[in-house]
C-alpha cells in the first residue's frame, strides 16, 4: 500500500512505499524522513489531484465532474512571473518498442526554450533515459510527479511548457466522454508493467488546475495525440489553410477546461494517425517529425501566430512525404512509425492544434 507524504523541501506530494522510513524528492532532492509511516498524518487535499482514485478510471464518475464557476477577473501578472517546462524524451532502449529520435527531440526542445524563449536551465525538468538521477527517468511515477511540479504554485503571468516525445496509443473508453469511443494515452518507459497515462489524467493534472492568467503550451510528439490533453476544441485545418473549430466537449457533460487559465496543445497527428520517428527531415539524425517541424517553424521565422506555425509544420511534413514518395523511398529513409509498428514510404501524419477556448489562429500571436 502506498501513502502520500509532503516533501520537507518543496511540499510536493510523494508516494511513500509501505514500510519506508524516508523518501527522496525528484524535484528538489530533499530527503523526507518518517519515523513510522503508519503515524504520518494525511497530506492536505491538493487542488491538483482528484478526490478519489476512481477519477482515473478512464473517465470521471458523476461525483468527480469538475463544474466550473464563472471565471474570476484575471489578476495582474506578478512581478515574479516565471517560466517552467517539463521535457520528456523516451527511447525505450533495448526493447521491441525502441525509438531513435526522442531523446534528440528533448535536447533540441530544451536548447530552443533556453536560447529562443529565455527559459533558465533550473526552470526545466528533463526526463530521459540518459539522466543519471533515478527520479528523472521517464517512468510513470516520475512523469506524474513532473506534471504535478509543473503546475504547482503557478500564478498569473506564468508560462508553462509540457513537451513529450515517445510512444502514444489509444484504449477503449467506456464512460461516454470520448466522441470516437477511445481515450488517448502516453506510454511511460515502464508502460508494459505500470500501464499508460490516460488523457483524462493528463487533463486533470495539468489543464484543470490552471488559474486565470497562466498559459500552458503542450507539444506532444506521439501517435494518436490529437486530443491527448482532452481539450474542448480542436482546430480542423485543410491544406489551403482554411480552418474551423471542432467541438470536442464530451457528450457526458464532464468539464475538460481550465480554472481560468489558457491551455494550448500542438500534437503530432490526429487521433487516428501515427507519428514518425525518422531521419528523413534532418538528413543527419533521427528526430520526431512533429518536433523537428515545430522547431523549424520557429527558427525560420514562421512562428508569429498559431496558424502560421501549424501551416508551416504541416507543409514541412507534407513536402518531405512527397519527396520520399517521388524518390521511391530507399531503405535508409523508411520510417519507423510510433507504437503501431507500421513502416513505409511517406509521412502519414497531420499535426493538430487544440485549445480550451476558440480563437482566430491567424490573429493570435504565439509566445512562450
């Protein structure tokens, strides 16, 4: 049986294994000691965790629906507004699910955040298999802790980034809160033994807690990732750049928005598509096609608005796909497709944009 205790350093909720007398925090590295775990008082209720474990049962029961109150006035940004990012790259090394470009994606994303958007090294929590700290290996528990850290204490003016490059999947939804009948999932390093992280949990962890004035950008490079944050609106864009917002609010009536903040997600493909891990774009090393296209849009000056970024990403991937098809797809450029195991000529994916509120994608400036 696991119990929650608060870290003595940063007060993050930690899962204390049965019988343990101390635990080290993955966020601040403080060691919290418990003389007798059975005597430890329960931690105070957290606004970032559901009331009961049943909230993670691929949906929310009627008692755990989040009913938003009228949005409060947006407070003035704090003089101490901060930027925070969680970056996750998983290669599943030495397994049948191995990927080549995901850790490269994580490193490139960190470099861009620091050098283009003025994030500090200390404000970025990096989870990859190359990390020497065992609490920064991208296991299910560590990813959950990282999501909790990302939104903990956020306030008006803060800018948060959640980047994930790895496997994504789907599983049948039985609660009626998915239009297509499937939940989207992320696959931690240990997903075969510990299970996947379902979109409902992701929404509950890093979307619902966002207060007014806080902005979250998620950049998800994985298969079946179109609605993996469970956001209410999805931008449907055709090849000419025309778009409309598709309503993805669940038929069950469960609220999937924020607590007044803003959540925007760029994802690698639609829910029914797969994303590519390939060397066909960089010509040098393997990368996730979506992460590469996103960074290229920023570096080439195409990042003025959300619409310009989405158009540029799709154009980069489509152009590369057409070149591969025209060139006959030599063996060296065949694509390893994430999780579904498919490989072939061409990139069969269309990056997606979703948000908690609809907006004009060609007028809204992009900023991190």
